[in-house]
């Protein structure tokens, strides 16, 4: 998925998914459900007209999660035997979605891997449904300044 688009929603179902990861150093608990994985490519920061940089950023949340499924999110810098866990979120309880935000602050395009997991594997298809929403944004850094300094930029 290219993060150049503003907002995308995808339906998913964790019932019957392979359980590729149960724990990692970034997770304090075991997650026994299977996962669905998303690949996200994020562009590098771009210099803006104000002398700063615009960073690419994404936010993930869940407009819907079937009760009682308890979803969690993993974010890794790669696949294979030794990927680095960039973030992990499991703050909410069953039937409520999680939220994660991540910003590319490197000087290059990066690819990250987002996994939607759950605490327990759904026991039937109807209990594993969710909708995930990706919101992409370019963040403009702000700087506190006086009104006179702001006016001077446009003289």
C-alpha cells in the first residue's frame, strides 16, 4: 500500500489465520490468534517552503471489531529471522479497536509491516471480523514565533 492516499478502509477476518507470531520483546503478553499483515511504504521527509520538513505519517484505527475479539497491532521494520519491532499496541479490551500512529523520520523511503493480531483466536468465522482504517498524513512541523517575524517572511 502506498501512503500517498488520504484514507483507506479494509475489512478483515482473523478466523483461521496462521499464527506467525505470538510474542516478541515489544509485547508483554502472548497473543494466540492468527494475524493479517499489511505492507506500508512511506516516503522520506520533504523540504517545505518554510525551511522545515514535512514528514510522512500514518494512523491506524478500527471503525469496527466483532465482540469479544481483542485485537492488537504489531509494527516491524522487516520480515525474516531478526526484524526490529517498531511499535506494539494492545491497550483496549474485547470488541474495541486499537490506534497506532507512526512517522517516517528517516532520510529515505521506508517499508514497514503492520500485523493485526488478537489475544485469542476466534472460535468461529462470525467472531473474527474487523474493519481497519489507514489515515495518511503529511505532518508540518510548527515553530512558535511572533506576528512580526511571521510578517517579515512575506516582505
